[in-house]
């Protein structure tokens, strides 16, 4: 996908062919390619005739740019009977931009018919910390996952797998680029769903232009996943008998986060919700799935101070946490962002 300024010229024609000379068991899978406007016009019937079964199409970059060839590529690839997937080159530098870009990508593909998982590419990361980069990616992926009700795959290279991505991202299928002719290093992932083995390939149907060539496993297909509801509801703990309201009074359940009286017992936070200082804070649904990063409100916290700490805004925190009064939060309350 990425366009390097300098290309290494192939000494042997075989190294640029559809099948690399270093074929081994880790290479097995469906043959595929990914295209954008860089390839110009693509004859997908010829592409299919050369053994390609999967094609990924670049749709967009950031939050306001569409690849000028994506609709033509989509229609022609579908007409040729290929398995189609879409990828989005994101540029987000914070969580708000990550949400905006996920929503933008979804708005473009929501009415399209695709067989392969939507894919995020985040190659040129901004000058923020690795921790913040992982937060941005997690926010984007979770937002798009909920919108599409499908899993999302990550396109990346071996260096970032080894040195950047955190373990909690390994729940998303991996599409890895590695051009050295060896089995790629997978880091926190157990396997790959896509393997890009060259960015300088050639194939019938794409005249005079180099193209990325890949292998894909069946884990790249949308129908391999059964998604849980987009917004799971946390389980309400059983109310002990001592807290049961007498029959003569109308029963009222007051969530712990709304109890502000000093005499109220401290709110119990299950171990699965405790933020470990050495790890990125994560809000967990009862099924163990990370949804958004979170913050447990401490004495003295304000929405403004929390927004400044995590590089977001008060308006964004109010929106995602359904807060109507920016001056009212409670100690022990979990804010997601």
C-alpha cells in the first residue's frame, strides 16, 4: 500500500511474479492484490484470469479524501466476480479525529457489498507517543467495528508489529507486510489473515504499474465472524436483602455512580474494572471485550482536567458518556473516551 520514494529493482523476473520463489507452508492462502489510483485502470477480468481471488480497494484517506478510482475499481471487481474488501488510510492524531475518520469511512462503504473485512492502514503516524498512537487506533477500530457490526483488520508492517502495537490490538485480524522472503514476525498475534509479500509485483490486467501482491486466509472474510451487540449492557449486580426497599414504598434503584451522600457505602469496583497503573487504562464490558479507554473519577477531578489529561475535549467526554451537566461527575464513576 505505501509508496516508497525508492524501489529496489528486481534482478530476476521471478521475484516480481505472482508466486514468490520462496514458497513454503506459511505462504498458503488465497491470492490477492490491493489497488488504488496509483495503478490506474485495472482490467479485473484479466486479474482474475491470472489467479487472483481477493482484491482490496483503497477507498479513502483521513476524513475528507476519497480515492478517485475506488468506485470504478469496486464496480469492475464485483462484475469480475472477485472477493472485494476496502481499506482506509487513516491520519488521526487524537481520539476525536479517530471517531470522525471511522464514521467517514463507514459512510462511504455502508451501502456496498463486500466479502472481506474492512481494513485500517496507519502507516504515517503523527508525532505523538506510542501509547497515544495505540489509543487512537483502538478508538478507530472500536468505532468502526460497532458501526459495521463486523470485525476490522489491521494492515501494518513487521517493524510496527514488533515495536509499536500493544497486545490488546491482537483481537483484530492482522494483515502484515514483509518483503524479505521469510515468515513474518507476528508479535502478539498468533497468525496472519493477510500477508503482503511484495510491493513491486506485476500481473495481467495492470499494465506497466507495480502492484502489491498478497496471500489471504479465510479469516479475512466477513462471514467468519459473529458479532456481539454493538452496545452491550453491563450486568447489574444482585441487590442484597439489606438494600431491598420495603413493599410500602415504591421500589427505586439508584445506580452507585449517582450516590453522593457522604454516609453512602463505597462503590465496589470488580477486579476486571480496576485500572493497572503499568498498563493503558481500558473500560471492559462483562464479556472482557475492550470498548474504550476509561478513567475512574478521583476526588478533585473535573471534566476539564480529565479532558486535558487525555488530550480530548469536555464536549467529547459529555457526548460519549451521556453527561448533561459538565459540572457534575462522581468519585468512582468510569468515564470512557
